[in-house]
C-alpha cells in the first residue's frame, strides 16, 4: 500500500510541475502582450488558462482519491492538504496572468495602463516571470534554494507595487491621465502583486513539507 501511495504522490507532483510550466508560459506571454499590445499573445494566455484550470482540477481529483483510498495521517495528510492549496495557487496564478492579458487585449491598439508607471509595471512583470520560474524549479527539484529565492523575490515586487500606488494617488501636474488608464494600471499592479504572493505561498508550503520529512 505504501508503494502505491508513493506512486500516487509522484503523479501529483508531476501534475503540479506541469501546471507550473503552463503558468510560466502564461505570465511570460501576458507580460509580453502588455508590453507590446499583442492581441495574439493575449488570446493565447486567455485560452490557455482553461488548460491550467483543467490541470488543477485533475490534481484535486487525484488528491481526493488518495484521501479516500489511502487514508493518510499526520505528515502525509498535511502534505495532501498542502498539495490541494498549491494547486489552487497555481490555478489562481493562471487566472491572474489571463487578467493581465485581458487588459492588453481590451485596450488594443492603445497600451493598457499609464505611461508614467509603465516602466515599473513591466519590471514587476519580469519579476513575476522569475517568481513563476522559481516555483516551477522548486516543484520539480525540491531544491531549498528556490524557497529563499522566491520569498526574497517578493520584496522587489512589493516595493514596486508601492511605487505604482504612490504615483497613481498623487496629483499629476505635468500631464492628464484618464480614469480608464488609472483603472488599468491599478488592476495590473494588483494582479502582479498577487501573482507573486501566490508564488510565496507555494514556496512556504514546500518548505514546511521538507521540514516534516524524516531525516535519512
């Protein structure tokens, strides 16, 4: 029974890795679509989100099957619960990438957001891509170095998030900003900040599961 359980866990881990790989593609294309007002890339992200949703649902189905058939306890049970939450975080990261792509598509052929914070938003986007890649590497290798890198990487995103908010909420004397531009920039800022938060959540859950593993 233990061998079957380990096989099931390996299948769950592979599902998480596959979902994370699609999240990497999604955020890369979403940021590129935002940068270049590329409708084709935006559409790819939006349609690809359904695949991430499907992968997340399959992971959840498998973990529920493990709960029902294997009846795990203690650390194994906590790992299964954490897996379901990590699956939910990956699904949400895919949603957030799709939301960013939708902003780019909605404003085509104009650029989404406000020019005065465009540089910061794109920098946040590149940090989000790095966060997604770290999560994928962490899920694939369980190398603890990616845990610290992911958690520390969130600091840069938070700092940029604050910069964008500060800029958008102070009076602009040299140029006029439309309400739609402010809304776009505010949403993009929030989506990117939350994307990184979910990456950190996954890193912390894996950190806890590695701490729970018995010493070899």
